């Protein structure tokens, strides 16, 4: 296997706070890569440095062998990198279906061409299929802002997949979701993965979720990587236990 | 190909369009010259407000400079006609100029939002107004420029009713084009940039280009309205293109309901026609108008077209409150 994503020496400070202090890792093509760590350990900051929301102070990021350090979110999206944010981010006034269409329409044709394209840019079929997969078919026409938190969360995740991204970053997909649905969500992600063949990088606090879903897990504490391995290896690592229990 | 489904909302919109068209075509039978002039003015104000509704209501970019684009369209036509150019060449020139300047005005919106953007656009409007007023060699300054009515296919449009029909046609064409645009993927991209630009960008939506386009297209609509306004009034001076007219255009959008397709039609009717009806109230007119706007914003900030939804929501809330109160009363021993 080849590395799809390579991160080397990535660092970012906020004033005196070294949120991310030089992190290295590589994500293999086709794997589910988990990122865990206590609150404030720099997971989201690391995502935002990779995904163009924040400028890293130092370090390099490569995607499919090409340098993408400091690239803008729009450019990364066009390269086939999808993401969700830690906070819920859907288009509240658009219907659930339109949220999914919006997430993929810019990949169809040219900007000028889309002015004259069919209103749905030919994406209704794909959106309906994904809505069914996410158990959202019955709310397809409702404004996304009126859906339940869990439904919006599922929609948000669906949007990251809609354009056929090769690499998808999810920041705490299961956070705040009804525990009953968390298992369902893991199954859904597995199915999405099987269908799309996408590679995942997933931040999550829910251990059952992470251990059940991920091929490998990286553990962060205070902006540093303290462990990296299979879920079983990581779980047995004394440093990890200390980071979670001590601190 | 599948036929568009005729939902209740579609049928209602269609019935509304048919009734409105019939009413507008029949109106001159009951009106004097001034009434027909006012309706022509309403049609052109609606065109400018449709543009602002696109920028503000659909794409979420505040602009307090819409009257400046009206001025750009009007003066482009007036200056070119004075130089002997046909109105029908001046029209595209004015619209293109408004589009280009609108595109340029979009750039501040890429850096600042909300009240900063409001001030940036307001400043732009003040600048355009000063240029129009001070560059007498070009614009005639406060003395203005006379503008003759154009001809259409050899037929003079000097009659008020003929020109009214032209204004209605301009409104119909603009409304249709904007409707098609809003239905296209562009319309969805505009809504995304209004709802959540950061998320939009992460989904490959080019927020930069769409922001600039939202300004430019909104400005072009005002350019169209301005180009037809100049021959309507036969004479233009700087006064209709200052800050206050921009606020009135903003009011048209806000009163009708931003982000609602027919909002500008209603808003322009109220802002254009109400002063005439309230003439009897004389100096009290502004007070009455002010109270009306304040009450509307307090009761229904979504504008007049949001009132039915608001009332329905209030009814539903009252019903459920009564239901739960009844439930509690019944539970009592
Ligand atoms: N924009 C910012 N400005 C200043 N400090 C920040 C900013 N964003 C994050 N931080 C700080 O950087 C550190 C890392 O935060 P980050 O959000 O990356 O952690 P996290 O691992 O995602 O935590 P959580 O699990 O709670 O989401 C924290 O100390 C946080 O307070
Ligand atoms: Mg976080």
C-alpha cells in the first residue's frame, strides 16, 4: 500500500499555546485512520492546518504525493478531499436533498455551464440514493435546519461524501448523537466506505466507535503524537492510559 | 423528460402571476397620466429591487449602494443619447457598466461582511453621487440631462401607456431571467454562500466567484432599471441616485421579504405607491410609514410575504399550548 496522506512536522501555536507541536503520520490508501486524545490535545487544530482553515507554523502535508501544505479549502475540495467540521455545518434553509446536491454540483461541468444546467445538475438520483443510505429519505424535502440534531449530523457526513471524495476527514461524527444511533452510524460509515472506497481520517472520543471502525489509531496529547498502531496495540499502550487517566 | 409537478404553491404562484398581469394591463383604463407614470415607476423600481433581492436576500450580501447602479444605468443612457447614440445601444452599455462596477464592488465583500460591508457600499454610493453631481462637463451636474423617449421598431414610445407597456415587458423579462437563474445550480450556490460560506468552500463552492457574481448581477438589474428610468422621466439629475433612494430600495426588499421571489413586487408597490395614497396625511406620511416599517420589523422581520407563515406558526403554537393546557387540566383529579 502507498501513503495517500503524509503529514510531517506539522505545528501550530496560538500565542503561548502550542496547540499542535510537530506531528508526523501517514494515512494509507483505503484505511480508516482514527485520531483520539483528550480535550484540547490539538486534534481539530491539526485537521484545520491540513485542510486550509488555519495556516500551519511549520510542517508539510502531501496528498497522493503532491504538496498541499497551506492550500485553500476550495482547492483541497477540488482535489477530492471531503470533510466535516466539529460543529454541525449544514445549509439550514435548503432541503436535505438540496444540501447533498449543493455538496456535489460544483464538480459537474463549468461555472458558466452550471448557469444553464438542469436545476439539480443531474444529481437527484445520487442524492436520493445517499439519503436512503443515511435513513433520511423521509425528510428529503424538509429544510435541513428543521431536522433533529442526529439527522443533521448524518446529513453533514453525507455531504462530505456526495462529491465522491477520495479522502474524507470527520471531526467527531458521533459527538452529541443519541447513543442508540451511534452503532447505526458506524455501520453506515462502513457501508459508505465499502461503496465509495474512500480513505477516512476520523477524530472521535467514543472509544467503542473508534475501536470498531478504525484500522489504525493515532493518539494525541498536548499537541503531540504519543502512540500510533492498531486499536488493540493502542489500547494496551501505558502512555495512552496515562494520558487519559493522569493529566 | 419529466413534467414539473404542479404543487399547490406552484398553482398559487401561477394564479398570482396571471391575475397580476391582467390587473397591470387593465390598470391604465382606470388611471390618469400620472397613475400610469407611477405604475411605470413601480415596474422599474421592482426591477432594481429584484436585483438587490438577489444580492441581499438570496446571496446574503448586504448592499446599501443599489441606487448608484440605477444612476450608472440612467447616466450611461442619457450621456450616450446626448452624444447621438441610440437608446438601444446605450442600454447594453449601461447594463454592462453597472455589471462591471458591481463586480468591482463585490471585492470588499470578500474581505468584510455585515455592517462593514454596509458602510463600504454606502461609501461607494456617496462616491458615485458626488461624481454625478460634480462632473458637470459629463453629467450636467445639478442641471441634469434631458432624455428623449426612444423609438421601438420605428414606433415612438412618447405615449405614457406605450412606455408603461415597455416597462412591464422589462419587468417580465428581468423577473423571468432571475427566476431561471435562481432555479439553476447558481441559485443553490447563492443560498449556500448566504447560509454558511465556510462550509460552502469546503464543498468546492467557489465563494469568491459567486459573491462577485451576486453583486454584479444585482447591479446589472439596477442598471437595466436606470436605463429605462431616464426616458421615463425625460430628465435626470443626481437626486434619485443618492443615499436615501438606496435606503428606499433596501426597504422594498426588506418590506416584501428578502429571499422571496415576489417580495420586491410588493415592497416596491408599497414604497412607490404608499406616499401617493398617504398624500392626504401630508407631513404625517413619513411618521405613518415609519411606524408601519417598525411594526413590521418587530412583528415579522421576514417581511410581508412571511406574514402568512408567521400567523400559521402562531396559530399552531397557540393550538398546541391550548392542547397541553387541556391535557394538564384533564389530568387533575
Ligand atoms: N482559534 C484558537 N485560538 C486560540 N486557541 C485555540 C484556538 N483553537 C484552539 N485553541 C487551543 O488549542 C488547543 C487545542 O485545541 P483543539 O480544538 O485543537 O483540541 P481538540 O483536540 O480538537 O479538542 P476537543 O476534543 O475538545 O475537540 C486548546 O488548548 C485550545 O484552547
Ligand atoms: Mg476538536
